């Protein structure tokens, strides 16, 4: 039985859903209707296809919050978040005249007592099963998850929002359901900083984990896993840097919405390509440098030529710009369709790269603090002046100004005023970073600031315009090698009596029974959670470290995923008034009157 991913979080989630919802409903042989709210619609779409649901005797999937025609002869499955709106929709289906023969109710998380009692009052005699299945996160990729609450950034970091504690509680609940799905009771640690949010979240998560596992003696003790919690301000550079790896570059430079890339096909029609793990070519290419992707696409084209027996003398070298037109002439097979999609996307990325190539060099020098020859950048202002004088976009100039400030560990009020006037930007794009704990204004900024020691990766760099490595990769590798400093990374429940053998040297006393995720990998698991958004380059690091170490699976998650533009917009909005807030309970925005 196939699902969207052969391994990873998606398989773990689907197994949980199958072992509960599908198994329960198989006790009745009748066909059923499946009701989903917005969150569970996203969740299910990530884990299975409609054809798979049909094979499990689910005849149709409906939106819980839309008007639906009654089907009194059918049973209904309600898979939903435990919110007032969703429970209210369920009650409306049975309160007056029942729309369905019976119902099977499944909540993603703990249902508050008042909502449960209200539901029981009106629907008890129609409910055959009611369960809380502990899945309130989205498994975006094999090793990536999100809480799907981008509004949490404002709730936590805005000076005007009053929902910080509730947001942290909600995020903690979601992290706990991830651990429960993975059958892990991890040691919780957090990054010590001038901000307290990571510490608060770690405390809440640890308490909830203890309560979640205390009823099960087999799982009460800590498993061979670690959960590290960091705040977004720990690495301000990675979210705004121009990245040249395929996935990060595409989402930065191309208008991709809902993971859908649209392009004009040869015949003049608009074609849509869904960028997910169903596309095996996307999985293969997404973490590769754009130069390598271009070579790979040319290689694939030559293979297609041979298979189609259409290779002609002189065709051995074909420019990337000409591949899309040639591939579209071939038969419409799934593999060829994927090649067509990625030829277009690669060509699109390469074209955009030519516009920012010189900008990328400046950004790398400022981010790393060294030029391509390894010499220290002594005059960062001189590096960004050509950028400010060039007709780059306003957002590109903002990114350059920020990298200059980060390089100097802050700048003076006067210098910042001149930069803002020259670029003609809203001061909030720059000043609001201080709410993340990032130094922006300094009375005497140092051109050679003291910064945390980074791992030497000079031998790893192949491309001059891709010398920066996200800080999270250092953290992952230090954690796996058991090198995290106890003062910088305190344990939430105090220093454990046992060491964490992340590198794979697991003692017989500590080794636990492998779950579905690690049947093929007998080692440990490292879970990283970034509070306030993660970028695609950081997601890539989880796969890279896992591949390198092999004995430890690294999973990374956050409140949401950010692109450079979306993140800068979030930063700017931090100083806005409370006219619009994020409703954590319902998962949607609401305007306050």
C-alpha cells in the first residue's frame, strides 16, 4: 500500500491514521464519507491519495465547514481539530435532523472538556467511536514538519500582541504530538540567549511530554532522542541570504504558491507542477547546487534522447534553454513530464541567477566575513555601496544592508539613518530585528566583532557563491557528536544521568525498541525545533547531517517555513498595531473590531 513517501514522517503519520481511523471503520463494511477541516485536509493530503482512501471504502471527502447534502444512509468520519468551530459543525449535522446514519469522531489533539461535553449533549447517540489521536503537526517532508501557524511569529515577537503564552502552549502541544507519533520521549534542551522564549517553550514541552508518557510504563523513561529548541534570532543570516541550491533558490526567486510551480508550455497553455515528494526527480535535485542541477538535467535529456532513439550528430551538447522545447515533443510519460517541469524550473532559476550573480558575491563576503581568498573583509561598507547604487529591487538592497549590519554586529544610529534614506525603505525592516534579540544599533560597532566559533568548512565549499553554511548545521553536528556546551544548551530537566550517544555508540541499557521510523536505522534521533520560522537551507541541513552520520536521524521543524521576502515582511509587521491578530484556536486570521 503506497503513500506519498517511502520513509520518514509521512509514513509514521499515515500508520497512526491507518491504525486508528481506518482500523476502526473497517469494523463496519459500509461505505463512508470523510469530513475534514482546513488543517486535517492539509494533513491528509500530505500522507495519502484519494485512490488510497477509496480502497479503504471512503466514497467521498467533504469540507466540514461547507454546506453539504444529507446522506442519511451513510456513516460519516469526522477527522478534525478540537476547536469550537469544528465541534460546532459536527453538532449542527446531528442536532436537529441527522445528516448521516452514524459518526466516527477523531480529534487531532486533546479536546477541551467543555467542547467534549457540548458535543456529547447533542451527538452522543450518533457517535460510535470518539478518539484523540495526537497528530497536530504537518509532515511536510520525510524529515521536515511544521506547526502550520505562521501567525505565531507575531504572537511571540510583536510588542503589541497579548497571545504569546497561549501560542507557546499551542506550539508545545504540537511538538508533543510529533514525539508521540515517533514514539519518542526525548531529552529537551534549549539555546540560552538574551531571549526567554526558547526556555519557556522547552519548559512547557518537557512538562507536557512527562504527562503524555507517564501513563505508559514502557515509555515513561527517556528514549534515545534529543529535542533542541532555538529561537529564530540565533541565525539572522540564513533566512535572508540568496541561496543557490535548487529548492531554496526556486522558492526565493520564483513565484511558487502552495508548492505549485506554473510555467508556459510550448503550446501556449499554462502548466502546473507540484513540487513534493511524489516527484522523485524533485527529491533527487532539491538539495543540489543549481550548477549541478543544470548538469543533471542535460544528462537526463541525453538519456531521454537515447531511449527515444532520436539522437542526431551534433546533438551531444544542448543548452539548457533549448531543452524544454525538445522534451515536450516526446511522449507524455510521467518521467518525461517530470523532466519537462524541471527543465523549465531550472531554466527559470538560471535566468534569475544572472540578475543576482554579483549580489550573491557581496552577500557571501558579508555573511562569511571573508572573501573567496580567505582574507578578512575589512571594509564592509565598501562592499555594499555598489549594491545600493545598482538598480536592484528594494528587498535585495534591504538584504544587503542587513548583512552589512550583521557583519558589523550592529551600526550607529547616524549610519543607519543614512542607509535608510539612501535605500528609501521603512525603518521597521531593520529596527524590528532587535525584537528577535539581534543587535542592530550599537554606539561603537566593531568591524571585527566577537562571534561564536564556527566549524571550518573551507574544504567543503565547491562554489565561491555558496560559502555560507547555516548555523543550524553546526548545532546538528555538535549535538550528534555530543559536543554541545551545557551552559549554552542547558537540559530542561537538569543534566541527565546518562550521556546521549548521538553518534551511534548506543549502550544495551539505553537502546530502545525501534519504531517505524528507525527500523532501517538502528541509531538515535535528533529533533530540532526553530521557534519563529525555518528556511529551506536549514531544512536541507537535516538531510545532509543524517546522510553523513547515518546512525542518527535528524528531523527539523518550526512554526512555519519562511522565504527571504516573507520573512522580511514578517519582521516589518512586528511594529504594527493589534488591528489584526492570529487566532491560534481556529487557525485563521480574524480582524478585531
